[in-house]
């Protein structure tokens, strides 16, 4: 399981490596460069699934057809 992902800000392009929680989804993330508050895209459970280099651990573990919600 991947426990760290790089989040890329869609506004300024800043990249930041972050540890992912193993038992929860992160719904908000503030970009360290431009201070934009990132929220998941429609259909994604968290900011890692929307802007990260890897899906969150709950989504990585979920093998059902619809995925983690």
C-alpha cells in the first residue's frame, strides 16, 4: 500500500509530498504556496484521489466495482 502521495495544486502547480491517513479521507487541503483550499473533485472521496500521485489508502484497499465513497 502507498502511504505517501504528492499533491499538485491545480491553481499554481505547486507540488507537496504528504503522508496519507490510513483510516480516513482528507476532504480539505491548503496549498502551501498559494493558500488555495483544495476540495475533492465530483465523484472523488478526497483530495488525494483528485490531486495526488496515488489514491488514498481506503480507495487502494477497496476492490468493489464502485469504489470507496
